[in-house]
């Protein structure tokens, strides 16, 4: 039997075996421990199940083909050793430094900036997401009114993630919803530029020359940019720092003998932890693996530089932040890590058999990418070692980031979590195609030039003249982008809410005029920002308040701050029913407050005398 057919059959059979084992992998739940943390936990699933299932699911087929290669050809392990212990300094010297590629890079950047300027910014003035946008708007309002960060708000995303509006309002002396939305759009633009620079580095790792290098760069840029839009982008604000980390690490691989990059890599340990909590976790996990890798290579100088920069970064934050705030940051992060995934999680669909298209597509990309990396190692060419090293790094980062979709496996979260695997997936497939048609490229320079020009035009047309989902672009917007941006950032809060919300806000403001703070027992957390009042409890977001100790703190805060009124129920709240989920708080409210009025969709309770 043909070896390629044998390999494919082994790979497919091992995937089938991995699917069969998926549901059999289940970590037992300690009910006694959960009972001390939550009121209702009968339907909770162990958040460790899906990450472990996912790793085992990939390990089985990958191990199978590695064993097959080693038994039949007896060179895989030696090649793998070459990849990990190869003298990368010698490899770097061979990297093509063709200045033509720089010109094409700047051409794409100009196209991306043009795309940004022709967006219809006034169209971004749309309905407010009271739950999701409310998280960062109201956390920032709490900080603005109280002067503290974690002491005023328990945040589930992270320091910058939930407090960045506060910094925007302070820097630009302008408090609006529009300026936060403009900032998010600008970060998407930065993400696109960073992605192109990542692709730029990857293309140089191929060791292609002249227009073959440029064609690879343009095709990879074109394909990855196609999947990144401005409305609901897969590389979002959360992705920015991880993309920057990826770019920095690729620069390190490309300049392995320069210690500057390894010093910068170490600083990401602390900075990422204050960006998004989960991004900090992924980057620090990778840094642990990286430290072990440096130890294996016995590169003590690099290890000392890395550890020094990690310590320096954390020391700076420890010095800058007040002790109470730093303690609350640690406490906040620990609570998120140990509780959120229990009640926030949605079980990941069983691969392929569930017939869930989005999760199956994601799994397929991981399988194909891993398969191509392993086959590339087995048929190793020394000039491709740096490319393979880059792919291994990107694959590991993609696995870490996919945890975002494993913890909460609805369609939207899986889509976002799949973003990073697109980079190695498309890169590896392109490399395979370029190797298959290598003779065509070598003999036809004119075809390379023509194809490069066609792809560049394709990037221009697909970027500037076609709208991705929910986008509205027009070249005529280029002449009015300043006024369009001004309209967005200066838009009144009233522009983002319907008439019922607006009337309710005005009514509630009047009756709570004497209250220094508010308590809202729904998930419409944007109301704190819209009413320009701080929360009576740092636990202002009901979604994240399931744990018993948080409910106890919330009750204590209400007793201390004594709000006369509170918003008990809302027909507009489409998320969890707090009256059922937060039993301890609900009992306290019913014992101390009674119905005051139902105003449209909202029930308002008043403190009993």
C-alpha cells in the first residue's frame, strides 16, 4: 500500500478514536467544595473537561502519525531535534532582505488606512448593548466617581479591558460612548496592520527570493485580511496585545542573537495581565514553556535576561499601584480564574458528530495545521527550519487562545477563538502549494510579477470597494471623514437608547436624586453610566456575582450604602434572571425592600422604613 495512503488512513482512524473518547473524558466534580462556593451547581460542568478533551483529541492523531513516521522512516525525532536545537543565528543570515517587499508592505498599510477613512463613522451611532458595553462604560464611571479601580469595580475582562473608557475620557476631555466605539475601530485598524507585519515576517521565514517571496506575502495578506472586518471582527480589542506579542516573538526568532527582543518578551508577562485577564494567562503559560525551552538549549544569558524583564515588569506595576489596589487586582483575578468558568461555561460540541459547523471547522483547521507541521518536520529542509519554528509557535498560541472558545462554546465565542489558527493554517497550505508549483515559479519570473500585481489589486478592491458584514464604506466618505468622526465622538447618550429607556432614565434620576449610588439587580449595567452614578457595590454586574462570597459582599455593600431605591426587575434584561440565580441577594432585597412602582418594563423597589 502507498505510504501516503497508509498515513492518511492512520490519521483518519485516530481521529475517529479521538471522537469516541471525547465524551468519556470527564473530570469528577467535588460537590462539597462547590456547595461552599455556589447556591445552585447541579447543572454545572467541570470547566477543565473541554480543554483536556481538546488537547487529548489533537494528541491522539498527531502522536499516531509521528509514531508512523518514526517507525517507517526513522528520522522524525532527529529532525525535531534539529528544529529545536538548530543554530538559528546561521539561519537568520540567509533571510532575504529584498527591499521590494517593504514597498508592498507599505502599499498594503496605505490601503488599510484608506479603508479606515472611508468607513461611515456616523453609522456606528447605533443601539447600546446594555450588558456588554455596560461593563466597560460603568466600570469606568465607577472609577471616575470614586477615584479607584478594583476597589470600585469587580471586573471580569481585565484592567485595560474594562477601564479604557476612563482613560479615553481623561485624555481627550470628552465623555461619550462614541469615543469608545471609535477607539475600538482604531484598534481593529492597528490589528490589521500588525497582522500584515506578522505575515511579512512569516514570508521571510520561507527563504523565498524576489517575486516568489512577494507573491507569498501578498497572497497570505490577502487571505487573512479577507476574514477581518470592522464590525464584529475576529481579531478584536482583546486580540491586540496577543498579536503584538506574536509579532515581537517572530522578530525575536528573526533576530535570535539580539537580546533586546527577549527583554521585551519578558515585559509581556505583567503588561498582558493588566490587559485582559485571559490574555495574561495565555502569555504567561507560553512564557513558562519558553523558559523550559531556553533551559533545554542551555542559554543561561537569555534566561537571565528574560527572568529579569519579567521581574522588572511586575515590580513597576507593584510600585505604581497602591497596595490596596494591587491586592484587589490579585484577588479579582484569582476569583475570575476559580469561579467564572463554572457558571459562565457552555460545553463544547463533540467534534464533527454534533454537526455544529463552526466548531467542526475550527477543529478541522487545527488538525490540518498540525498534520502539515508534522509532515514538514519529517521531510525537513534546513532552509525551512525557521518557517517551521514560526509555525510551531503560532500553533501553540492558537491552541492557548482557543481556550476562549472552549470555556464558553457558543457560536460567537468559537468564531473569535478560531482567529489565531487561521494564520498558521493558511500559511502552511500556501507553503504546500508553492512547493508543489516550485518549477513554475522558478522559470516564470514574469508570471510571478503579474500574479503579485493581480493580488495587490485584489487586496485593494476587496478592502476598499467591498463591505464585509455590517460595514458601510464609500469613497465619498473620504471627503467627510473628519465630520463623520466628530459626529460619532460627540454623539449624545440619548442617541444610543430608545424612548422607553430614555424616559425610564429620566424618571429614575428624579426619584434617586438624594441617593449617592445605585443598585441594579438586572444585567443592564450600562444604566450606571447613563445615569451618571456609581454602583453601591463594586459587584455591579449580576452575571459575575453567582459565588456566595460575592453575594455576601454585595449584601454588605447595600447595608452600608443604604440606597433608598433599586431596580429589581426588567423585562428588557435578556440574560440570566438574577431573582433566581442570586438567591442570597434576592432574599435580602425582599426582606428589606418592597415594590414602589412599575415604570414601563422596570420594577422599582423602595427601602422599607
